[in-house]
């Protein structure tokens, strides 16, 4: 009887240790080659993270993608390479790439909901208070930080500055909320500042027209340009003296 009691006690102890270990291990959600691990999170926080992760990578990437894509295409952007200005799908593809992410539940500074660890990394900190908010809100903040991990920042336009809301992480965050019906976005600021950045990449105001005379030594009616999809489309009616008009 004594040995049986000891055996049963050892068995019970082992089962308790296994149960504790199971709770302490990070949560993993697998979706083909993508998923996440959560660290130092309560069960409620794990559930909040899982819901937000699925919202971002199942709902936004799925039925809500048309609304999200439309918002990203319309968004005014700063601190963005011209290639990304022209081809907004590059931003969407950077966000939606399949891989595993690590989320750490912690207490951050006041007014800081989350923080990315480093560029090209796959980790971020999530504030405990953030994880009490709605699923779309949590997902939008995750998207903001994931864009930091992809190399998009707001170093030239830090939080509190005039154009901060037009940085890529902020606009991606806004567009997740737009797609969820949680926000009217994308973010906007004064048009004069938007035009300043768009002109750097050769953008123009849709419908705008301009006429330029032919160069010296050429003949014809000149060059007429019209702005379509924010790009100048030019019809040239000039030709060298003695040559054919083109």
C-alpha cells in the first residue's frame, strides 16, 4: 500500500508539473507556414492575441482585403521610397508575408501600445492595456509594428510631428481599422504638405494639365501633358527643324 501510494503520488506530481508546463509554454497558432508564439501572457491575453492575429491574416488578407487595399492605395505617404509610392501592393505584400512572429506581453511606457524589436526581426512587445481593447484595434497596432519590422519607420516624422500620421506604419494601422469599419481614414493632413512629397516622386494632381513650348531649334505645337492616376502623361508634338513632327 505504501509503495502504491508513493507511486500514485509521483504520478499525480508529474501530472501537475506537466499541466503547469503546458500553461507556461508559449501559445502557437499554425496556419501553413505562418503563425505566432506568445510569451509572458495570461490566458486572456493569449486569446486576445490569437483573435487579432487571425483577424489580420485571415480577415484582412481574406474578405476585407478589397477595402484594405483601396485604403492603402488612397493613403498619402511620407518617408516612403518612390517605388512604394507607385506600387502600393509592395506595402501590402510586405505586411502579409507568411512567417512566425513572437509577441511579448509587458508593461510599456505611458501612451505606448506596442514596440517592434528591430528591423528584419519578427518580435514585438504588446502592452497589457492594449490587449484589453477590441480585436481590430489590437490587429491594427500589430500591423503598425510589423511594418517597422519590415523597415518602414517615422524617423523623419516622429510621433507628435505634423506629418507623423502619414508615415507608412501609421497609415497601415489606419487602413486595418478602415477595413474593419472602425475608422473613417486613411489619415490626412494639409494638402500642401502632401503635394510637396508627391512632387518629389513625380506625382501630380489628377486632371491637371500643362503645356510646354517646343525646344529651341524644334517646330510644332509643343508638349501637352495631363495628369492621370497621379502621373503625367505627355503627348509631344515637336520635331527638329527639317525633320518629321513627333
